C-alpha cells in the first residue's frame, strides 16, 4: 500500500489545491455550465490512464474535486499525480480556482460512552462507520459525525458542535468575519489546528485547518 504523505508535503506539491482533513480539494469556476461539463470530461480523460478518479461535484458553473487514498488514510503520491493532471487541464482551459470557497463540515458529539451512542447515529443517518469511528456518508455528500471522548459529564456546555474545516489561508478571514458577526473566541490554544468560536448564546464551532496536525519531523 502507498505511504501517506504529510499534509505539508501534499500542500507544497499542489499549490492550487487545498488540504482539508485527509483529502486534497480543488474548486474551479468556469464561465458557463457547458464549459464546466467540458472540464469534467477532460479531467476524466487525463486521470483514467492513472487508474484513479477524483470525486467530482458540479453545481452550475462550479466544479469541486477531491482526491485521497482511503486505504492509506490520506494523500499519497498517486493523488499528487491526479492533482497535477487536473492542474494541466485547468491551465489549458484558462480556468481559475477558488480556494476561498472550500469548506468541509463535521459534526462533533462529546460522549461519555462512545460505543453506546455511535450505533444510534449510524442507524438514524443510514451511513457507514469507518476510520476513527466516524459515521460518514459513503457518497461523501453529507458531513461526517465524529465522537469526542469526555472524561466527565459537562452539562453546562453544548455537547454537539460543528467542525468547520477551511483552507489554511482562509481561516483568519473566516474567524474575523465570525467575530464581527457577534461571535467570540473561546480558545486559540490549539491554533492553527483549530480555533474554538461561539455565537452570542454559546453554541460552538471550531474553525479547523490542516496546519499543526502532522507529527514533528514528518516529511
């Protein structure tokens, strides 16, 4: 099995892509819907010989792509090859990427007994339980639900919060806008991996990036 690359290595290898969670993401804006579908067709033509296929989502004139190697739990050299092939198509067609629009949402549930609550969420959502005991949509259309181990009951705080993962160069702007909209900073102790923010009534969201998550010395 191919080795997983560090997030820093993956980010450096494909400057127009962004690392969010364990995947490489690219959003491309086309001048019209027809061009968007032409772009998708040309992407298919260049990546098929590589034996890989990124996830593709077309919304009007916007195309979102994401790629990773699930068995490795992250990005591998094979994913970098796919990304470079896609970048070639972007350049040839004169299209532009829009990294500031990238957002991946996770729902985090704090639990004393994860094994007791996880089956409920798996059943009610009808999704699959995969790595890290996340409950994830097998089509990757809905947000993952993950479970954070609590050491003691915490009734004074909401036990469900959103993890909002953005491009590393988008985080500061996202936080600034959230604070200007009436939010407040709960903690930046783990920044730049994540900042904990809350709305006016204390409901929390973590703005997350890939930075600060790779082991020290990872390539």
